């Protein structure tokens, strides 16, 4: 997202409603040319904000925002694909879970894009049950799991599954973490052998719209 568009989004998030008020707030910093600001706002209003993944027109008129959403893969993110023969499954790594908890701190919700979502899609458990499963692994996700992406049988690619969810729900900010290579904006690829790393935490929080000064604190920690 460009600095100008990020500034516009932040102006909307701060509670500014009318397009004129948004332009005045963004221009007040002196960083952007007023004509460019007005042009960017008009572009967003005309295309519905799809380039930002938000329903910009609705939010300008109502000041209403959806959650920040993280599309979560699990194998290769919360573990290093270590397969347990006894349980016939992969577990999680404590350090990866702790890093994820820093990513989802605050008003960040989760959509499961991992193959683990088939536990829900095939009826083995409910979405709430899956959330509780993640909590038993140490994930601080109480009340945060919104659901899952579509099954492969409906949409064949992970990119398509994620974009379908975004187009339907239009979160203000969204990010994707996966160990596969995906052709998506706001995407952070992990090392499948080690899972979520410190550098990944910072990049994901940036994609999720965490203010720069708070993210710098995370980067330094």
C-alpha cells in the first residue's frame, strides 16, 4: 500500500467521515499534495476501495470498519513439518506459537487457510472447537477465529480461496502467512523447516496496519 493510501485509510480509521474532512486531515501533515490526495480519494470512492481490500465508500459514509484479518497456515508456520508417527500428525513449536501471539495481539482476527481447516470443513469439529484446539497449543485466540477459507474442491488455489474471502468480507487490513509460495499482496512466506520467525512477526504486523512506532518496539524486542 502506498504511503498516501495508508494515510487516507488511517484518516478514515480515526473517525473522520466526509471525504472533504479526510482530505483536510491527510493534507495537514504537509507530506502530500492536495490535488493528489483528492484524486486518490476519488479513485477509491469510484472503485469501491477494492484495491485496498475495503469497502471504502461504505466506511466513508458510515465510519464502520471490519477487523484486521490474518489468514493462517499452520504446518510450516507453527511447526517445521515435524511428523509424529505415534499421533500421525504434526504438532506445534512453542516459539512459533509465541510469535504468532504477538502478531494477533489486539484487534486481529484469524481465518484458517491451512489444510487443518478440513477438520471443520469435513464436520469433525466446529469452528469454535477448532479455536479451542488452537488454544490448547498455546495460541491466544479466544474469540478471534472467524472461520475458514473455501475447500479446494470449490476453489482450487489457496490464493483464490483467500481472495474470495477478502472480496466477501472486505477487511480493512489483511495479511497472509504461509510456507508455500503464494502470488498475493500482504503475504509473508515462512521457512517450512523452522516456521514463523522474528522478522516475519514485524512484516505481518506492518501488513495488518500496526502503527509504525508500535511495530518498531516489536522489531526491537
